[in-house]
C-alpha cells in the first residue's frame, strides 16, 4: 500500500519476485515471475478461467482482448494465438 502511495508498486513487486516466484498482490491478484506460468494460466488446455468480476466488466459486444467466456470467444483466441505465443511474448 505504501509503495502504491509513493507511485512505484512495480519496483516493490520486482524486488519481491527476486526471492519468490509467486506473489499475492491483493486478495484477487497473483503475480508470477516465470515464463512457464504464461502457458499454465493462458494455454488452450488450461482449466483456469477468468474471475467472476471479469464477466461483469465485459461489454455486450466484447472487443478482441476483453473476453471472459472461453467457448463463446474461441474464434477470437484463434485469431490472436500467433501474436500471443510464448515466443512472441518474451
């Protein structure tokens, strides 16, 4: 909280990640420091789903990125899959 007030929460998170690969930032946010976490969280066969709050933030006609429903938005994921590969995100 103090780092947010000072305006540099990213620096504090980066420093904490030097000792811990997984951090709980707040009750609804977890931060991972390893590239393998990208596939584990966002991969096509992962059981991970977006949280309850993201379902309420999606507009009636959601954009390319702001999707919450895996089955409904599979077409959008296929379009973006090449751009969002682990290799391209590094």
